[in-house]
């Protein structure tokens, strides 16, 4: 590729010579992994090397392989377009490889962009172009984002494969198998998340289970409790139902000294709803409000609560938000400890372009 190198032509890095050939046919300069020159190590990590000792422990910083470094010239636009996958562990491995290799290219003075292929039957760019046509790939190419923006966007992505995928104005009736214990609901505001959760609360009450609603704002918690027919924590001592049906509480109050007198061991075969979960977790871990004074106690109690509920035979946890992401799901799974559960994911893509 002497012309490409001499004239700083933009290049796109892909996995495999078939993908590179597809891009070349479409009029894009491409470098294949492994390149046609004979780099035989396959996979997304083939663009850089990390020196290790005989035990496989890293003993130095990663660096670009010579074939790639040759094209990493000042000011060149480099695009990364790796295959898409729906397995969370594979997705994370690919993300890590993109970030590491992307940073090395940026350090050489390149302008780095990431082209994300949409989830679907077409795993690689060659299949995508064959199925969707070159204009569809042109659109992806022209809207690719810089590495920094792509890394920020990762915090809002939910890549766990959905058990229920929708694209409709309202959620309507959704049936979750009884055995599911961690239910993730991602849907835009105004599409009926609260209405659907209200039916789940009613179902839990019919089965004799209490419901704990956790929010990051008192006003939101009070509004949800009103919709669900459950007392907010400030009402339990003056309402005849008390805590019989459960109650709502701000995450700040998940400790023994609060008005809730919260004890995680009071909950097991019950239902926990964490609404606007992304904001709840951010508030818990970062806020400088009242929760800051009791953060250690609240974190310990939340961990014990999650383990008690997921470790019970009938307990369920619902994470609900328009912006629930892998980060939120992984945080709850980390709290679960030895209790291994597979998230049951519901996604409504209504309104997405």
C-alpha cells in the first residue's frame, strides 16, 4: 500500500482478509487482521503486543506491531471496525482491545474513530455490506465517533442480549417467567415502565410478598409508592398497613439509624425495585449529600440485601431506567457474590434512530 502510506489516506482496521476485501471493493482503504502480509495471530488483540515473562505476567507496556505502526503516521485518520457479538464476555474483550490499540494509535498522532456495527445476523462488515448494501455502511462510516466519545458512550450501553426486544410506543403486557430473579427494564421515558412495574407489584402482593422501592429522590419514591399502593417510609407509622406490603425509601436511608431502621435481613423472598437505577447507583457512590455520612453502612446493607433476595427461592430484583447499562447490571451482579444469576433483559427501542 505505498500510495496509502505516502498520501496519509485514511485506513480502516478490520478482522480478517475477507472483511478488508469487502471494504476495498466498497472503495475504502483497509488493513486486515491478520494482514495479508502474513501476520498469523488472529483476533482483535493482534494489533499490539504486551511483553510478558515466562509465566505470562506483563513486564512492559503494550506497543503496536510493526506492520500497524508503519501506517500510524501523524494526522492519519484510522478507523476500527471489528465484528459485533452478543456475548457479554466477548463484547468486553473487543471493547478492551479497541481502547488499548486505539490509545496506541492516538499516541502516534493518528485521528482514531470507531465504527460500531449494529447487533444483528451480520457479524462482520463483509456480511453487513452484503446484506444491507454499501450505502448502509457509508452511513456508519460517516457517523463514526472519535475514540474518546466512543469510550464515554460505553457507560450508557446495554449489551446483554434482550429476552424481550420491543419497538413500540407503550410496553403493554409483558410476561416474565416466574423463575427469573434479576429483571432489567430499559425503555424510554413515557413508554409505560411505571405501569408495567405496578402490575408486577400487584402480582407480588397477590403472592404474599412485600415490595421494597429504592430511589435516589424522595419525591420520586413518594410518587412511585402512590402508584404502587405501598407506603413511603414516612407513612408507615401512621398508615394502618404499615410495612405489611413493603415500603419505599431513598437509598440514603438503607441503614439502621435512619427513619426506616433498615435491616437487610428483614428481606428475602420479596421484590426489590430500583427505579432510575443508574442514578441511584451514581448517587450512592458519588453524592456528597446525606448518604456520604453513612456510605459504608449503606453499601454493606445493599450488598447483603442483594444477596438475601437473589439467594432466596422467590426473591426478585428489578432494575428500571431509560439509561440502564452494562455498568449497572455488572454492579448488582458483583454485589450478588456467590449467587449466580442470568439477567432477564427487556429493551424497548422506541424512538431510537
